[in-house]
């Protein structure tokens, strides 16, 4: 599913094209697209009509549109193939259009949720006092958040007694990092994905966080990562950071640092890509 840079690209598009517009009508074309809104599609549409959409917000991989005149927000689950597109009202419907949101103004554009695989969807939730939809209140801040606490992250990392890639993908510890950017940051930091978190010193943690931030900022600069036409930003323009990936997807290709053939290993129903020379596995300790 999209990681922080891809979701941030979408958030910026929504901020530009949807913020401060009033909802006139909602059309739910597929029930699975609102399955997380337990009251159903009719209730979802009725509860949005007449409300003014605020500035799009994001924490980690999670994206939401607060309603300015209510204590609720529209939470967007992009899933594997979800797209939030701003389209001219007269544009032909996409084949996999699931939800349409029309606005009460003369701008001539509407918001569409398109999802081929129907793993994603939209839902309406009450906000916490901090302004988050209540169902994601447990999600940690992401490393690009100005209030992310590096020292607290290091302390939590040491307490987890797990391995570093598992920790990076734990959204209650640090949000926004997925499989792709974890592999990229670990390659940059010369760390094996199975390194125990208990071995991390504060300087090593700070170095890794620096690489996580660098790779995410690099992806943001070029619009996110897209491996097929299913990920696009809010106006339908694909990201292309995959051209710059150093680790992910590069099995048997030479490491860009030392020339050794990159390897792929199955990992938690995913894959981990690494350089066997630059990212040596941890040595098992005898008990």
C-alpha cells in the first residue's frame, strides 16, 4: 500500500483542490468502498451533505479530511489501488469509480474515489481532542512530523526487543514507513533487516532516522513511488521515485555502493532486499 511520501503527495493535492469546499451531494457506487462506515452508504452520504471540508491532514500513511463545521473527519483508506482524483464534472467516469463527491460551488470539479481492487474506502469518524479520527488515535507520529521525538523513539526501540525492520514497520512506534522505504533506509544505513533493536546505540538510531527522513524527502521531491498505473496523485500524475531506488526490487543487480549482487529474502509475507556485503547479518550469540 502507499507509504508516507505517496500519501503526502495526495494530501497536498487535496489541500489545493478540495479544502474549504462545501459538499452538495455524495454518490456511493459500490458498498465495499464504505464498508468501514458501518451505517452504510446512504448514511455516509447524508452525513456529508452541506458540510464544509477542511484542510487535508496526514499522519504516517493515514489521510483524512476534517469537516470544518463538525467534530468528524472523512478517513481515506487507499489500500493497494485506491486513488483520490479531482476531475472535471463532465469527465467520463473511471471504470472503477466507487464514490463521487460533488461540491456546492461553480469550480466545475468533483472528488472521485477510484479503486480497482476495492481494498480501500472512505469512512466517517469522530475526532479525538487532538483532531485525529478516533480509529487512528494509536498511530505514532511520523519522522517528518516536527513533533516526532527522536529520544523517545530510541528508548522505545530498545524496549521492544525485536528486529529493526519489524520495528520500522510498527505503526504504533513510528508511522509512515513501509516495506519499500524500510529497505531503502536500511541500505543507506548499512544495516541488516534482522539486526536486534536492543543493540542500537543512540548515535546509530539517530543515523538511521536521518536516512529514513532523507529517503522520504527524496521520494516526495519526485512525487512518490509508483510501480504501476494504479498509484497516481490527486490529479492522475504518477510518482516516479522507483527510478532512484537503491535496494527495493533490485535482486541480482549490483549494489550501487560496492558492486555485490543484491539479494532478496522472503520476510513476513513480503520481501527484503539487501546487499550481503554492506548489510551483513547479525552474528548469532551462543547462550
